């Protein structure tokens, strides 16, 4: 195949911004337009997710199951708990299968890559049965509908989603002078309700303005007080199943009075008090810089060029956080089109691009959850609100590369035996295929070995 400068640019569009080229699909003739046109083609509720339950449905079933569990004792209780934990794992795997299937089939791979970016930016972690059940729904309901909207709306949807409120222990956070705390004091209760600062801290540190932007511990505490009352219908054994998994504002938990946060006073307006803080954080220049830095780190380089960061940050502020305008600034950044691939694919990116490159129409018998666990990046399980790292050092350990070799051999063993590895390599990588990688593939003793070598080559593992 004869390649041109246009081919090289097209490969960058497909592999760096997208999810990897499918062997059966041609390269885009106009790479930048191909990327931006996907904003209009993006489907927030694609067919792969059609049969999945909503958060209230999942939470109601979870609450009902916990009520049954509370009514049992001894061996019966142990047996039911095992059964319920197994059901949570099956739900988790079905969510991962749907996410993976959509990644293989999507006509808008750039937008799907952005969904995955935002899901990691606003990370929850499936560390327990409740979060195992809700993590997939969180991405579908809080992230997917808002990736082509405004950052303010995305932020509000995320922070009010029951999965985030439960994950960061916000549901029971109560002000020291709230009606609930006042009643507890009158009863001389041994344990008084109190505030939890997790959500306030992570919103500032991770979701908006970022570390080093000038906020103080006092600001975090004041914001936590403003957030009191933001809660969700309980999912425990005594829950009202009709309200389980639904955002709720509980006035009885809210700390009365105005709040002083980052040199600004927020009046005593109940539920809207925290919402007003979020809107100001969403439009802050520090947030624009924080989001721009993370986007450029994800799509351009581990150490993002400041010229690109400034371009994207400027677009964020000028548009009032209009995300399509931000994406266009990213695509328009000359630094994003450098021929040298500076990013190492994460396990998720690598597995999806490998399966797309081999033209997998679906998952077949592949267990995506198990494969990604083997590769070291189980979906929605970063075990930290900070999400998974987005730098090469986190994914280049020798044992991690060995796992990729093992998985590449399994994928290659199931590949079409009529494939010619050297032709496949040029199809997927075009001008980015180096002579050394081409030589190794040509020397392979079998089709399967050649394909496996392609998938673990530096050329394929970079984007």
C-alpha cells in the first residue's frame, strides 16, 4: 500500500484520537473533519446498552435483596450473601461487555474515547457490591449524556449521581447545626452526626480547580457544609425501595447559614447553595487550565505542551465550558498531530484497538472483564478517586508487558488465518510502521506469531 502524508495524518486521527483502526474500514480522507463530525453522530444511548438497567432499578433490587438478607441468620445468610455478591459481579461484567461491544462497533470512536477520558476524570471505584452494581450505570447516566454539552452540566450530573454520592460517603453527611444534629444533641445521643469532606475535597482537588489553585482547608470544610443535604435514596436493608438510588436533597441534614468559599459568600439557599459553588468552580480559570492539561496529557503527551494547554484552556473559558468547542481546540492544536507517537496505550486502549484491528464484530467468547483484570486495568476499579494514571510509567512495568504478550497470543490464535500480518500492519499503521517492526513481522514463523508480534510492537502500543 502506497502511503502519503494524508495517510499518516489519518492514522494519527484514528489511533491517537480514536480507538484504533478497523482493518475493514478505510482511513478518513479529511482527518480533522472526520473527528469533529463525530460530535453530531455521537449516540449517548447506543444499542449495546439497550438492555441494561437504570440506577433506580439496580438500587431497588439491591435494597430488596438486603432486606431479605437481614431476615436470615447463620448458614442461610452466608449462602444468600454469596449469591448476591455473585449477582453483583455478573451485573458488573455485563456492563463491561456492553461498554466493550460499543467500543468495537461505534461510528464515533473519538467521542467514545472522550467518554472514557471523562469517566476516568470523574472516577468511582467498584470496591464493594454496591459500587460494583452502580459503576457502569454511573458512566451511562452521568457521563455519556453530557460529553457533548457544557462542563457545568456534566459536573452537576456527576456530583448528584447516587454512585458518586455513595462512593464518597456523602449520603449521611450532616452539618453540626442541622436539624438532625440538633435533635441528636437534645436526646444526648452518644454519637452525633457530622460532615464528611470527601466529596468537597475531590471536587476541588480532582474534578475542577485542581491542586495548587489556591483553595484552603477552610474552603474544603465550608464547601462540605454547603453540600450537606445532598444525598441519595438508601440501598440498605431498611431502605424504601421506591426511593433507592435517586438523588435526594434532605433539608434535615443541611447546615444552615451562608458559606465563605474562595473569597466568595454563598447565601443560605439550601440545595442551591452547593449548586452555586459548583457553577463558579466550573467556570473558574483554574478549572479551565486543569481540564485542558488533562485533555492534552491524554491525547498529546505525558508532559503536555503548554502552547496546546493554553489553546484548549482559552477555548474552555471563551465558550463558557462548551465541550465541543474545547474538543475543536484540541483537534486544532498543531502539537496533537506530531508524527512521533508520544503516548503509551493503557490496557483498555490497547485491548480495544487490538480487537478493532482484527475486525472483531463482537466479543465472541472473550471475557472483557477478565482480560482487563489480567492486563492490570480492571474497568471502573482504580481504587482511588483520582482514577487510573495517564502516563507511560504506570503501564510499562516488565510484568505488564508480559501480560500483553500473553493476551496478544490469545487474540492472534483466534484471528482469521487468511490474514497476512505484514499487510495488516501496513493497513493499521501506514507510515507510522517502522522498518524494524515490519522486519520482525516478516520473519515470523506463522500467521499467528506475526499478528502477535504486531500487537505487542512499540508501533502498535503507542498512539
